[in-house]
C-alpha cells in the first residue's frame, strides 16, 4: 500500500512548480528592466564602467562614460547644424543610431511606467512580504 500515489499531492506539486516558474519569470522580467538598464556603475550607452565624471561637465539626461558623453553632445550639436566636422564618420547613419538609442530609452521609461509593469512590481513586493511572514 505504500506505493499508492496521492493524486491531490501530485497535482499540488505540479501547481507549486508552475507558480515557482511564473514567479521566476516575473523576477527575471523586472531584473532585466531595472537592473540591466539602470546600473549606476556603467555607461547606459556602451556598458563600460564609469569613472568619476568631471564636475565641469554639463548635466546629461543619461549616465555616460566620457566617450559616449562626448558623442552625445556632438549628436545634440549636429541636430542644431553644428558639430565636430573633423569627425566625418559621424554621418547620417550615426545620427540614426543615436536617435534609435534615445527612442529605445524612452520606450523603456514608458514601459516602466505602464500599469502592467507597476502591477508586476506590486505583485512581487506582495509575494516577498508574504514569504517574510511565513
């Protein structure tokens, strides 16, 4: 009789596995959006580690390494018809790459403010609180 398998227990184990998988997927979704895209120690554009920025550098809307900051400033100047003419490789394709990157950053910010993403954050916080109470 010891070999009798409880169907209720087996079903509960399957449900528990499904819930754990869903919880891991939720955590991974949040981690990718928050941790990977907004690390204070790396450049948002190229991902290299950021050293201390000089105090005289003008404030920028993104965290850049020195090289990416210089490119971003040149990008802004080129939008105004100026820019560093010596850097001939900063052509229309380069401008499009920067525009696409900026649009991507805006899309990520918009996503993080969406009601569904905020609901996901709230669910994970509630799950963590429930686990702490157990």
